[in-house]
C-alpha cells in the first residue's frame, strides 16, 4: 500500500513567511502613495536627459549623463552622408591614445590589445557577457576576450552660428597653433558656456591624437634598409586580385575595368601631359600594393621584417556590395575569413598585430557598420583589427590607429623631372578665375553646397561653377583644367567630410577653401602641415549655412601677395608629397605620398615595439 508522507512546516518557517508578506505589503503601500505628479516629473527628468536628432537618413540618439557631465551620441543610417563626426571629450589625465582606447586582455595570450569603445559594441558586449558587470571599468567577455571598458565621451552636435553680436570667444589657455582655432570655445546662439567648452575639449582631444601621430614622422631619409624590412603577406587571390577581376560586376551602369589598367592608375590622359591617368578615387589599395611589392626594403623572410603589410582590398570588397541587397553575413564573410587566415601565423600573434598595417581605399566609416544597418562592413570593428595601423583616405577622428593619407590623384610621375616640369607649368598658368567650384548639389540636411552655388552664380565675373551632376565630371581633365585656371577652389564636404577634390586642387596649384576641419586639417597629419594657413583658407560652414557670410566677398579680401605666397608653398613644398608616383618611378629628389607613408609606418612600428 502506497503511503504519502508530507512534512509539516516549522513555526520558524511560518514566521519568515509572515515577515516577507509584511515587507511586501509595506512596500506596495509606499509606492501606491507616490503622487502622479512626482512620477510625471521623474519621466520629464529622464526625457530631458536625452536628445533625438534626425538628419537626412541618419538617426542620432544623444544621452546626457549628469553623473559624468558628458554627451554620448549613437548614429545609424543607410549611408554615412549628412552627419557630423562624433568627437571625444575627455579631461582625464591619460594620454590621447589611452583615452581613445580600451584595454583588451586576450585570455590565451595575456597581452594588451587596444580597441576603440563604441556604445553599440558596449551594448553587445554587455548582452553577451559571461562575467560580472560593474558600473565603471566593466569587465565583459566577447568570445575568448575580456574587455575592460573605460568610459568614452563622444559628442555629435551641429553648431549653429550667428553673427549678430551674440558670438563670444571664451578666453581659456590653448596652444599657440593655428590648428587650435578649431578648439576655442565659442558662445553662440543656442550654445552656452558649458556646451561650448565641452565641444572645445572634444576637438582638443582629436588635436592631441594628431600631435601624437606627428611624432612618428621620420626626421630624415633612411640611408639603407637595415632594420627596416617590410614583409608582404601572400594572401589568397580572393582577398585582392579576384576582387579586381569582378570590376565589371560592381555597378550595373558602370564598367570599372578601365580604371584598373596600368597598375590601377587607369587610362592615360595625354591632354594633361606625361604621368597623367584617369585614376579612380577608390584605387588606393592596388596602387599601394603594387608599390610596396617593389619597395627596396621588402624582405621575403618574415623574421627579417619590422613591418608587415596585409594586402587586403577591403574597399573593393565593400564596393561590390554597395548597391546589392546581400545579407549582412555575406558582406562580412571575407573580412572574417581574412582574420581566420591570419590567426595561425606566428608573425600575426607574436606582437598582437602592433607591427601590421592595412591600407584601405575607402573612408573609415565604411568599415565600421552599426547594427541593423546595411551599409558597409564590420572589418574595423573586429577585435583582431584594433591593434594594426590602418591607412585610409579618411580616418575615424578618435581612433589612434587610423591615419589619413591622400586620395589618389590623376598625376603619377615616373621621375623627378616630370614633377619639376609640372611645377613649372602650373606656376605659369593664367588663372582667369578668382574662385571655382566643381561639384553637385546635395540634398542632405546641413549641406552648404546650395548656398555656395547660389553665391557663386551671383558673381559670375569672379566665380566659375562646374555642375558635376549626372556624372558630368567623370572626365577628370575638365575638372583639372578648371582648377589650373583658378586662384581658390571651394571644397565643401560631400558624402563624408573629406574630398578627393582637395588634392586635385592642390596638385593644380589652386588654394583649397575648406569649411570643416575634418575635411583636411584633422585628417592627414603625415602629409599636410599643422599650420593649415600655409596651404588653405578656412571659413566656418555654419556661418555660410546661416547666410551670415558671403564666401566670394571673404576671398576678395585676401591680398594678391598672400595668395602668391600660399601658391608657391603648395607648388614647391606640398605638391610632390601628395602624389603617388608610378610603380616604376625612380625618384631621388622628392618623397611622394607612398614613400612618406612607409617611412612613417616603420618609425611607428619600431616605436610601438621598443
């Protein structure tokens, strides 16, 4: 016979249940008595701590932390056009590099890896974390990696400008450099003292990073290759050559194959002279690859190398998916396969990528895709890609391992004599136009192009506008001829802050007029001088946008002598270092953009490992 046994609850157990019930009852009574008004005030308080901004196709969510007194912004959109670059603002005692990175400890190798912090990545790490979270310095697990996240302060704000007497400059100490004009706190309509200082500190952090990158500029030409070996990985062709072979499949309406002839320089342009080619603006990867294969310091024994070059054509990989509705995992597949291919190599593991370099022919944002966004890839968001140096045509402002290098122009000289001949030619040009602008209108919110076009059209005697809509500027020769005949070339931002046109103008001896420090001044520390006044004119885009400044009138005020001094500096000093010479070039007098980049990479590789 089955017997059912049941345990009697002890008096002590009943007593505990009564105590818990009493606590719950008291808590409920307390919460139910909170006035509705107070609850409403709390909701308003939370809402006032956040800001949602929609500009173009970009969605920004900014949250102010009262505890940390900083503004954090997260942006997402279909493509990186029409939005302001988030900046770092951090007043801690750490260096710019330390403030811009978070320390990653690899469990298997027990060595540091430096990785930028993003709100999105932090959220993903928190979600997948297998460790205990803390408010500050949270230790999180991603795969086999423990990530120690310090707080990154970033802002993403547009600055309205009003010249009605309400603009005031705050007098605070700053370095006596022209670069620091961008980081001076300015009180403007809608921008109070606290926010102005926050924006200024954010920009100062970017300037500190640029100053750090400039310390790696080689002081003198190396006499030989001793201790300067460069090893080039022999990647499977799917990571580079095969991507070029698909040139006729990248865009249905355009055959890219003509751009990848002659070592990716494109078809010759004899109307401009020797050394001129119709080069595609995103051809940096194969151009750089062809040059490094012939570098005198290239070694075939990895043990003799100080610098390791990974010839992955990540920009070409992105291009083939730009207008293709391929799944996200397909767009990221080649980047992930590359990391898997590198992982077995001792040279990759030995220094955790610190002595490796990637050259990418598109802007940094294209390789930092956000969650639920189809544009671009996640190559530079991968943990394994945080330590290596990345050379790009546009850098991410707060990432210390991103270095901006010039866009490829159409001039690829084979000799010093070709450079000298071009210098003499543009010195003697009859510059019939005071101002020129080659570009197309932009629909993106905040673009100043329509204002510039209107101002230029209203002064036809001094300003020449070349409408580049509907591929009208696909003929590079027409654009270069315009720039060669102009004193000033307007360079507003396009789909992103930087423009190839800035370098086209400089090669033509035309003084670029820049409206955003992120177009050039915050991008190219190895190739452009810190004092931007030597080679460009800066006009605040916000003043132009608000129609408080007439660009034509401002440029008319610049004396002829000053213009001549700037142009002489551009032609004599700057121009040779901005071109990528022909792959068979023999230069002895000049260092081109490629040579400067490699010399500085070697300086940095040695410094990082010493």
